C-alpha cells in the first residue's frame, strides 16, 4: 500500500512543484526501493517544474541513483551544515562509472 501511495503522489494529475519524502525505505521491502527510485527519477524528468527531496538511510535506495542525483549534508562542529554532491567526493564519480553501486560506496564511507 505504501508503494502504491508513493506512485499516486508521483503521478498526480495536478503535480506538486515541491515534494519532500522522508525515509521511503520504512515499511517497504528492500527490493522495491530501486523501482521506487527509478519511478521518482522519471517523475521529476529533466526540467525544474518538479523538485523532489528524499532523505534516506538505505544503501539499497541510494544504489539506484547516480552521483549527480545525490546531495550529502554534513553537520559541522559549528552546528552548520554543508552540502556537496556525491560526485564531488574523490573517486566517487570514477567508481560509479566503473559499476560500483553508489549505496555501497556510501556504506563504505567514501562520502558522507
């Protein structure tokens, strides 16, 4: 049911311009996360008419993404956060192009 609800949200007839989803992995079987991530990417398309922000702790979800689609927020000692694309971390883009899944790199602490 939760997966169906996400699909309805992504394919509304009058789509929202800004959508926030927190931890879509909660309550979903891990093998469905790639399907959901792919559907989210298709839903957003290549333009800026719809923006989608997703927070996750799931390497399975991140595995379905590419380094250009992932932004890493890191909280500094001063209490402020910094934001970087995963592709800006050393070796991440190259390893991704070689076929190493992004979630596996994240889990192995290549970024974030």
